């Protein structure tokens, strides 16, 4: 298939692009390059630079490429920032998303695999989280993704779209020469690894009074390679609707820090800081539906194995893609 990948120069988009091409698909990346990295773009893919907030940009790209399907990764994704500047998130993630959907409709493209998030669930009362768990976001980032899921359901009902919503949990790890390099880094694993890299004297733990066994947030950490495999499978699956992507097991922030100490051999001092706005206590997936529909399950389930791949990448790229 010919696939237009929005945000293909970003973290998850770049790894998925590699998996798509390895599987025999043709990929054209549409990316504003505001947050993406040219070094992360697979040389076998084509690149169109454009902004989803500009309808003419995405319509022109859609008309030129005439893809069979779209994979949509392009979004702002910082929970804390969204709580401070919600308009930025709704303009980019939702207005840009409408432009994408309208361009697809104009060109007769019906299949879209949407990079959604467990943040659409908010703080569920029960764990693990099912696809049928009520969605009640606790921050504008999660709300923006929830809104776009609802938009695509209407495009499905009215225009015959076939969307898949991949609600994944905490993306992490690295694959080969592709890893995490964000201008503002909020993810725990790369921030922990800044300490043994000599980039930071300590790692901050944002809150130790959550309703969890050790007081720190518990998350389901899913390796980026596992996410990419799921996207490729979802592309051709005879299925439309939501799928949770996770391991089904949660680990606390303190447990991640301890795993990083074992992998790196560094003491990694940790200090407790105030909570971040909008962070739920615990988010753990029930991935059984993805296994049933796609035949998929996570291969990386041990935090040390996940961290080891990230550690190898960050050692080779201590300043990110800048090197």
C-alpha cells in the first residue's frame, strides 16, 4: 500500500515508517518539521514539508500522493503544556485533524490509523483499562485526542471512513538508530538516563503521594518497536474502532528509576518534586482485544530490557539527533 504518514519525522512515526517500508509498503511523510528530525527520516521514504493547520498544505499533499491509507501521528503531546495552553492543543490536534480528514474525503481516502492515547480515559476507577472503559480525560491533551476520535466516528458514519484508534500507553525505548529526542522532554526514561549521561545531576519524581503502592505514578510502558508492529498490522486488518496497546503490566516511577540503575550501573540520585497537573495515579492496559483482532502482543515486557535499548541509543546520541 501507499501510506501517507503524518508526523513521520517524530519518535513513533519514524520507527513505524521503518516498519512499514520493511513490510513492503511505500511511505510518504507529511511533517512540518517543527518537532521532527530530518535524521530520523528513513531514506527510503519521501518527505513533504507542510502544516496540518494549513488546509492547502495537506490537500496538496493528499492530491499529489493519492495514498491508499493514512497513519496520523502529528500532534502536540505534552500533558503539562496542554494544561497551561489548551488552545494550542485544540488548534493543532483537532483543527489540524479536521483538515486532514477533509483532505482525505476530497481524495477518496477512507482508511486512517490514528495515534490516540490512554489519556482519553482520564483516571479510570478500575484497572486494567478496557476499550469499553468510559473516556473522561483529565487534561486538554487527552481531551484533544478524545475529540478527534469522536470526529472520525462521524466521518465514518457520514463518509464511510474506516478508522482505527490505537490508544497506546507510555511509549518508550529505541530501535537501532531511532530514539527519543524531544525539545521538551517529559518522559521518565530519557530523563532518568540524563543522569548517567552527565546531562543532569538527578532525576525528578513528580509526586510521591499518589494512590499507588509506593506513592509514585504507575504506568504501562510499551516499547516503540511493539507500537510500530501494531500500526503495521492495523493498516490491513479488517477492523475499525479502538484498540489498547500496552503490556498489561504497570510499573511505578520509582521502579523505573531502580531498573535504570541496574542497566546503567549508575546510582542515579532521585528527588521528589511537586505533582504535574493532570497526571492520573495509574494507567495500565488490558491489551487482549489487540491480541484478538491483530494477533499482536508486546514482546518487550521487562523494564530493564526496554531501558537497555534506550540506554544504547542515548549513549550513541548523547545530544540527540544533533550529532
